[in-house]
C-alpha cells in the first residue's frame, strides 16, 4: 500500500498546475468497473472518512461479505439496488503526479449511447474483461467504440484473476484472443494488465500473487502514459464563441474574440485567416484573466484581438493562412443514434458543430455497423437507439470542419430534433 503521506503532499498550487488525464471505464455487466474505480479512489486516499463509513454500513445492510467499493460510484438508487451502472458517473481523484477525471460508463447493450457520450472526450479507455469469461461481444463492442472515437490509448484490464487462481495461462489466452480481434481496429497503444479489483492486485500496488507479471500496476500506467502528443498542434483552429466589447472607460475600443483553441498553436503577431469570409489579419494580442500570453494551444480558453477591424461573429473561425479546414454543406459522418425515435431519412434536424449551428436534412443512410463483428449492413437502413451508422447530411449553410480522425474538436457534431429539442445523434465526420 502506498504511504498515506505521499498523497498529503498535493498542495493547492501544485494541484492547479498538474497534468490532467481523462479516462473512461467500459466492460460487460459485473466485470467490476465500479469496484475498480472504488479501489483506485480508496487506495489513493481520495475518499472522506464519512464516505467510507457510509459504504461500510451499506455493505453490511446488503449482506455483503466485504466492503463493496462499487457503492462509491453507483450514485443512482436503481444502480445500487440492481448492482449495475446505468448512467455515466464522473469521479475525480489525484496523486502527486497527476489529476484524473473518470467516466464510469454502463456495460449493458441498451446503454451503448451512454458509453459514447461518456467517452467522447477522454484520453484513455480502460476496458475490463472478466477472467472467467474472456473476450465477449461487449468487449468487442466497447473496443470498436473506443476505436471509432479515436481514443489512442487503451488499457485492457483482465479482472477477477483471483477467481482463476491468478493463472498466467488464462491471462495470456485472453490477451491472444483480444489481439486477434484488435487487428480490425485502429488503436495505436494497447496495454494488458491482470488485476483483481476486489483485492487490489495490480491496481495501485504490484501483486504478490502474480509474480509472473513483470509490467507496472494500473495506477503507475495511468500516472505515466503520455497523452500531450495526442493533441493536434499543427492545424490551427479557433472557433469564435463570443465577441467581447466591454465599452468601458478603461477599455473603450477593446474588441476581443473569445473561444477554445481547438487545434494548433497561435502566436502573437502571426497571420491568420478569418473564415468563412476569407479576410486575413494578424493576431494583435492573446488575452486571459491572468494577463497577456505570447501563444495559445489546446485546450486553452483565451480571447484574441486582431490588428484589423473585421466583421466576426459567433460561429466564425480563425485558422492558419496555409492550413485551413474544409468548408462544405454535404457532410459524411459516422453517427451513434441516441434517441428511441429512429432517424428519419429526409428528416429536418439542427446540427451543432463547434460554436456554429445550422439546420440540416439527412440525405442518405449508407450502412449500419454490426459493432460485434464490424460488418457493414447495407440492407437494414433503420437507425434506432444505440445503432451506429454511416450517413450523409446537407446543412443549410457551410460548416468549417476537419475529419474526426484529424481533429476530434472540429470533426465532431451533435444532431438535435427541431421539434423536441432533444439531442438525438452524435456524429464523427469522415
């Protein structure tokens, strides 16, 4: 067990400057996702004493033989009663090396849409496999979604090794089975760790029960995986969210353009193009609440001032002159349908993309994907809740976009039903 004093070294100033890792957990029902997260938080001293006492009392009331760490993450009453995860639960913890945001996503097939939304902005995915069951359809489903979402780092945790007597051959066979399926996916970094979330083997500390495993623990991997290079620092993209005009005595002529840097590095004095107008200008300054900066990069939120007065509004974009996004109205994308009402071919929807919004119609459904076999079904064009399909849509005005593979910020969009105002689809532009 790591020394408690190690975690007490996290001071406030250091915490704010620490690197952040967002990761999700996925797996089939009863694979131990919530228990794993509870174990991580428990062993890293990220839980208050009253929380531990409440979990211990709840465990006794349920008749559990041990402290049920899953109760730390299953927040809904229905989740606690059924012992399953339904909604996406976000949890936060930190170690002296890094701070973390966890998205605990459901394992049931009918909650696939929850996994897509929960994992849409993570750097890394943990996929759990029950050592007794091996690779199953849900394992393939979640791996495909991780690949579809362009998650570059996946840790396959083969859990419940205590129930197979910590046998190395079980671990190696599951690893072999997974890699034979993974050949069809596009995940550049996959790591395998044998664990027991219940007993803590290889979660925070190396396990004495699996001395045959020479790799690091899960927490060490999470603390040290390099994700900074995953950001797009080449293609300069700055969607304008808000035009700042204080018109005060201190700043009578200030005009700043606020937003999130979605790609590339912007520097003071650099030439940029304003889209869709096509006018060029130079960055006069890059402003933040803490003062002026010389440069800005993802995922910083800043305000930029420009040397020339150009008509710019929300939904416009600043980009590098020699590296611009695609401008178009006919857009092809992979969509995960989130709503119980099926997709309507020719139906009218609203599309939200970066800071832009446009009306759109669905032109074509090219095929649906069987996420368990990765086969394309061109005959069944009925796209319902939790289905993933390749479609084309036409927007009423041009969007400024990149392929999702290239930039997850400018390559993603959501589809909204115009009448109910419900978000019905999450799309990744091809």
